[in-house]
C-alpha cells in the first residue's frame, strides 16, 4: 500500500515517480520483471490464501475472483516474456531525411500516469503493474472490492520488488480507499491522468466515459460473426465454427452469429446444425435455418445484436457477401469478424469492408488475444479506434513524439 494519503496524494506521488520511470533503461526493467516473476512464484501460498478469503466473502460475485495456480503460472510466464521483449521506449522509426537536410523521425515515449479501474480479475493488478513499468509509466490501480485482499497482496509484492531494484515504489499505486467514491475521485479529480483503462461491465465503462475528462480505453463487447461463403470448404467451416463457439463461449472473442451463403446452406446447413445440437448449442435461426431439420428457436431482432457469452448461437442464411457485410455492419460490435472462403477476391473484399478490430480469413475468431498476436500480456481488447484498437499490448501505453536532427538549419519566411 502507498504511504501517501488520499487519492489525490497518490496520483501526485505517481506523477512524480513517472519522471524517473520514463528514464528506466531496458536492463533495469528486465531485472524488476524477473524479480517480480520470482517473487510471485515464491509467494504463491500467500497469494492463494488472500484469494481464497476473497472468494469466501464474494458470494454471487465470486465467478471472476478466483486466481488459480495455473493462471498465476501463466502470468509469471508473461512477466518473463515482457522482461525479455524489446523495450518499446526510445525506439525511433520512419526517420527520413528532408530536402533541407533535416532528419525527421518518430520516437516511442511513455504516456506518463495511467490509471486502471477494473472489476474482479485480480490478475490485472500484476499485469497492469508490469506493463506500466515496461512502458516507462507510473500506474494508479483500483480493483473491485470483491478482490480487495488479493489486489492489496499483489500490489504490495509489486511495490516491494520495485524498492528492491531501487525503483521508486510510488511508480505503482493501489488506491488505499476501498470505497466506491474513490473511483470517481480518481477519474474526475483535478490530478491529471494521461490514460484511464477500464475493465468491467458496460455500466462502469459508460459511466467512466460520461464522467471522466480523461482519455478512456475500455475493452469492448464481442458480438462476433463468421460468414461461410459459397466457396467455403465445408469441413474447414465446421471446424472453425465449433472452435469459435465451444472452446470458450464466455469469452468476448467467441462467435455469436454465423452467416451462411444460400448456395452453401442447402447441403451444408443441416450437418452444421446437427453438430451444434450434439455439442449442446442452442441455435436461434432465421426461417430458412428453422426449416433445416434440427431443433432451432426462431430468432427475433434482439438475437442478431446479442452477445450471448454462453452456448447459444444465432444462424442466418444470406444471399451473398454484400448481405453478410451489411449484417455485420448493422449488428456487429467491431470486435472480431471472420470469413471462410477459398475465393481470394471475396477474402480481400471482406477484410477491406468489414469494420472491426480483427478481421480473419479462414481462421477462428478465438485468436483475438495478446499472446496469440505476439503482443504478450494485454490490457484488454479495444473496439474503439483511438487510442488503441484490438488486443492492447505494452505499446498501447505509449505515444510518440517527433525527433528532428539538423545541422544549423533555420526556416526562411514565410
């Protein structure tokens, strides 16, 4: 916990620490991250004890509170991955000489002070802390009250590792005030935040966007689609649909609606519905789907817009690619969309015209994830277009500045 009193005091302390955090070199960051990984491994019993107590007291809110040993071990792998990955800060790209001799480039720089507000999922305390340090930022964290003991235990580990590596513990602040009012004091207070990361339900995200004057980065809903083109390989299509629905139906990158070209539907759709039914999936379908020979509930308008997050799936037969794109444009959430086809031009058109954070050809939507994209740990999956989009890795906590090198040039009027 921080020694600074009050939310504003903790933000001020983070702002002061951010200047030193921005100057940390790759070696110092790597040592800290390896130490944190070692410490989490050594302290697994204590972390589990705190987490077990949170689970016991969380009641109905306990579903996303448990922090299993396997999950902690995966986080430790992520910490070591971050330690060994290239340092994004100070990288200069696109340096180009100008006709007047100036060399103009873009340098990757930290944002400054990043706040994170999240419900349940105490592992975010570790991941956000690690990503903040890797990107040269300071962090102010506020997790859900249902995970309070776990969050405080993890924050204490982080701050202890910072101190052990001669980095200011103020680089990571966990809000001492556990009351709901502290969240809004943080997000609306006069102490400037350079970015606010919100991980939680729609109500929390919308209220944060409405009330906070600071930039908000939030994980978006995942009403994901797979369009099975007339040129789709039937076996491939079935494998992709079943994986995208069954492997983790509660995840935001699971498929929620399958669109089937009418030329494929006649021979193919009954077999797909049979496989879905056998897997325990409840299908909501258009009239053509309902007539395809398996138990199907007639879809209503809301079904096309629904993020089910369970073993339900909407299926609609469409006349072609244009209709599929129109459907996705109307009902999609801009998360992950896929086409299954062997037609090269159809694949390119789908990727060009579909407006989403991730657009796939012949692959499951379930790959939209930081590690699967080679990004390592992630803050979330953003469906907004600014400041970051898609799986947000450590680069999502950075910005850029132009760096210009000359040899005495002065600008002539005008």
